[in-house]
C-alpha cells in the first residue's frame, strides 16, 4: 500500500483546504516548530483509526467553525481509493477511483465495512500494532516518556451533544412539555430521514472538492507563472524612468569610450609632465663661477694677452740670436689666446644651454597643466548629457547604472521565457476551459455546502440529531408516554468516532511492547522468525551506537541488556543517556520494521522522533530510512534541515 496524498481542511491550523503529496519512496516534510507537521502525521492516522485519533484536539477546527475533514488517497496494486473522515459530522466514507470516468465512486459509508477493507484489502494492522511499529513521534520515546508508551494518543472524552448537556441525563426534562417534546421528536425524525440525501450530498461534495483540487493542481504552474509575470511587470513599471534601454546603453558606451580616451590622453600628458618635473628635480641651476671651462679659458687667454703685451720688453732682454725662439714662443702664446677664448665661449654656451634646458622643463610642466585642463573640459562638455541622464535616473555611478540595466535585461529575458512557458501550458492544458470548469465546480461546492447546512434540523448535525431523538424518547418513556423507537437502519447507521479504548493487550514498556508485538506477528505468520529480528537488532545497535555496543541479550524475564563493544560488559538501559536509550529503541524498531515489510509493505511515519540525536547518529538514521524506503514508503516529518538532502520528495510547511 502507498499513500498518494492527504487533504485536510479545518484541521488544527489548516483552516483552508491543504494538499500534501507523498513519494512512494522517501518523503521528507521539513518545517520549524508549530508549522503543522504533527497535525499532518496524526491526520493520516486519524483517517485509518478514527475511533482512537479523532478525539485529539488537532482534529477540531481551531476557529470552531465550519468543517473539520481529512481525505487520504491510497494505492493498492493498480487500484486507487480515497478515505474520507469528517470529524465535525462524525461521518466517513470509502470511494474507489474509476479511471474511465476519471472520478471517485462511493463504495461504502459503513464503519465496519471500511474497517474490514482496511484490514483485508490494504493489509493494515490494528491501531496498537500500527502505533507501536509504523508510527513514531517525539512524545513517546524512552527519553521523553520513560515509564512506557501508555497514552500514545489522548484518552477519548465522551461526547456531549447540545441537547444532552441541557438535560443532564436521566431524571431531568420534567419541566419540558410532553406535547412539545413529541412534536420536536416528530420533526427530528422527519429531518433525519433525509440522511440518505445528506450522505449523497456529502459524496457529491467530496467528488467535487477532489475535482477542484485536481484542476488547481493542473493550474498551479500556470498561476505561479502569472504571479511571477505580475511581479516582473510591476518591476518594469518601476523602471520606466530608464526610457529607451538601448538608447541609454548607446550613450553609456559613448561615455565610456570618451572616458577611455580622456584617461589615455591624461596618462600621456601626466607622464610627460612627470618626466619634466623629475628632470627639474635632478638638474641644478648653472653658475658661471663653477663653470669648468670659463675660468680656465679666461686665465689662459688673460695670461697669453699679458705675455703678448710684454713681448717688446722681453725681446730687449734677449740676445738677437734668440729671435727665432721668441717668435716661436709668441706664436704659441697667440694660439693660447685663441684656446682661452674658445674655452670661454664653450663655458658661456654651456651656461646658456643649461638655462634654456631648465626653462624648457618649466614650459613642459606649464603646457601639461594647460593640456590637462583642456582635456578635462572637453570630456565634461562631451559627457554632460549622459551625466544629466544619470542624475535623472538616480544613479550615482556607471557601475550602478550598469547593474540596473543588467537587471532590466535579465528581467526581460526571464519575462520572455515565462511568457513562452505560459503559452505552452495554456495550449497544453486548455487553461481557459479549466478555469471555467474550476469556477463551475466551486460554485457547485458552495451550493452543496449551503444545502447541506440547511438540512441540519434545529442546527444539529446528523449524529447530534440521533442523540437528541434518543434523549427525547427516554424522557417520554420516563413520563409514561408510548413512542415508537426510532431505527435509522443499517444504510445510514454510523459508528460514532472516539469510543472508549480497550485495555492494551501489550505491555507498556517500550522494549517489552515491541517484543510482544513481534511474538504475536511471528505466530500469525506476518513477519520473519525472531532469530532474524535478533540478528538485525544487533546490526542496528552497532550502527546507531557507533560500535560502542556490540549486541543485546534478552533474559527469560524479558530484561534486555546491552554488551559494550570494547569489553562485552553488560549494561542496562537505566545507566544510558536519553539519546542512547532512544538509539537502542530504534535499533529494535528498525529491525522489527524490516522483518514485517519483507512480508507486507506498509507506509511508515516518523514525526520528528530523532531530536536528541547528534549529527553523526542522525546521519546514520537517515541512511537507514533511505534503505528502508527502497522496500516501503517512508514519510519523515522533521525540523532537521539535514534530512532533506537524501529525500526522493521534500517540501516545507510554513
């Protein structure tokens, strides 16, 4: 058997119809506390076992108005069935899906027949075995409920109809007029005979509700796309100030090109200026007195001139025989004058050249400053329009404008893809026809709900009318007035949900209870021998204890001891931490599940029972759940984000 989906309305926090679909393998329902995970888990159990679970507070609409109802769709082989439990009306029905007609047809509304179907056709165990083996929650573990599993669900509280609460039981009602009571009784009997009509309306209502859900599931993607398109169009409305996107992009490209040219020119001018400034810094101002050519040249020239002036005097002192020598000497002196004058000229030229070079560097720096101002002015003039656009659009930088343009383009691409997908879906599903069909079905649902509400006599439900009839008959009988007892007949008889629970046939202790369940199922041939259970029990002990424990031993008195992995010392549960106790408990439960599902695969529900497990132990549990899901369906409701990773299907409650 596989759970296909659950639909709940008016149950706990789910006031509106809410559908939960499940995978045939491993489904993870992730959600924080108080998001309805436990309501989902208990709703499934309430549909299968209404006499035990439907009294829980979760199954009464928190607003105390309207309907509290749950639907579970299951698949057994090739057949699909839908079980409906109406907790507010205390009614139920079983329907089978007819593929040719694409609708559910009523099979029965009789509780005994439904219970027989669950046991014989679907192979469900009774509630005690199912709650012990196939359902786990965080409230009934060795760590959280150390004294046992008694009270797995709240004890039923006998229902009190409005009329019963008024009379208070036997001996009351004496102040009521017998004729009024008889008239009231006849009115109720007339109204309750409409039970078949009410039942048929409820069947029609269930079918129409299912049809609405199916249509909405087909329209879900279309409506999600339409909602996204609405958000995108609103974004474009906010982006209208951008105007022509291509025009803005063209201006931005020209601005960036101008900025690139400006930067290139500025870098060139600044480089030239920097070189001139460096040369100025490294060039000292020239000085004539320090010139290495001017002073020596002046000295040579002056000395030679003096010698030339003194030549007659020198010639008078020299003999005539030295005239040639004197001429040769003064020829050299004349040449010295020329050399000295040449050195003076070279020194002067160097001085002037140095002055000119320094002035050239200074001119270069001045020209560079002028060029920088001109380049910047030209850029400011060229880009004024674009900078005005940026101010108008509220962009403080080109990067910010680029990001906005990129966002608009990205949204444009997304809008185009969504529009194409929307057109495809509209064509595939004939959306217009589906919308008309949905509106018509919703209108019929409203009409049927109004009609159903109008059929309740004196504002009572079907079940409350029967209780009121019995109460009046009892009062009239006490008054000695003969009345014909009302017998509604099997066709509309309905077993009231929430009858008193029978004492459990299994022990209350967690481990003893699982062992007793295993013993009974082995005797009935519903699971593998206990030797296989013991072997798998020890395997899971090692995995979930990280090999801190090796195996277990069970005495004739049913006392379980666990042997440590290092020294095989026997350890009792009383000396273990809460998390270790839960690990041992789930080791036995996983072994028991494996032994049972080898004979019959049934869904398993875990309602966040691994809260105390550390990351390593939780990872081991998730691996085990994934392995089990290969053989049967596993539904894991959890507040641990890590559980989502290995799921075949996951969704979040909010």
